C-alpha cells in the first residue's frame, strides 16, 4: 500500500451515491487525508466550474485541479499503490473491470435502488423488473468468474474489486436478491473485512 504525502484533497459528494462511496473507500484504503463537501442531490450549481456535467463525485487535487468521473478519480488516486500495480498487463485488466462496471454492471443494480429512494417503485415497476433481470445476468457472470478466485484479478485485492463491489453491495437496497450467488457473497465478505472498509 502506498502512502502519499498529505495533500489537501477535497471531495464533493452526495451522501447516498455509490460512485462517491468508491472514492471515499479508495481514500481510506490509501490513508489519504481529505475534506468532504456533502451536497444535496439537487445542488448542482455549486459544481459549476468544477464538473463539466455538474455531477459528483469531484475531487479537488493538491494542485487545485478538479478531477471528475469516479473511475478517473480512482485511477488518479491509486497510481503507484497496490490497488493499481505497475505491471502493464495487470493495469489493463484492472482498467477493463472499471470500464465494465461503469458500462454494464452499475446501471441495472443502481437504478432500482435510486427509483426506490425516490418513491418511484410502483410507477417504474416494469422498468425495475427489466433492470433486475439484467442485473441478475451480470451477477451470474460474477458468480462464475469468482468461483475459485478470491478477487477479480486473482489473489490480490485491487481497484477492480473496490469499484465493482460497491453497487453489488448496495443491490439489495434496490430489491436484488444476492442469496443465489455464494461466491459473490464470499467476495463481498472479504472486501468488507478489510481494515479500511467503511459502510456507506
């Protein structure tokens, strides 16, 4: 694990966001001091000039430059650490998991949770059902992949696990049943047992 020099990192976030939670987990795993600025979900104006899409998370780096998009923030923070080893092929594998998580995994697990939190479960019932089916397909893939593997890229915990586990962990809040995926459950347990892990 790499310990970088103390830096005045500032994280703009919203409390229920899984993408913001990823960044907090990464900061904690690396022992990086930071300040949290927690915004309301509708408070996008405070992000003007910081995020091109006016959405969280936004990390203000030591040089004052804003870094946007959770995957980009994770890579920025983790470079040079055990979360993102320097071996090019392993880095590429880890990045491929981050891309898959954003492109495929997070939407069907995160949106039902969001709709529930907004009180839209009945109005969006058909959409939620379709999303849960898609989520189950991705969870089945993870179940098969993790059978015989402690972590996504092998024996060691990396940024791939940190990023991909977040919306899987939160999926039951959207009504997704994880009981059919014991290898996924064991993977989540290993991650939650890490000393720096913290709940949302």
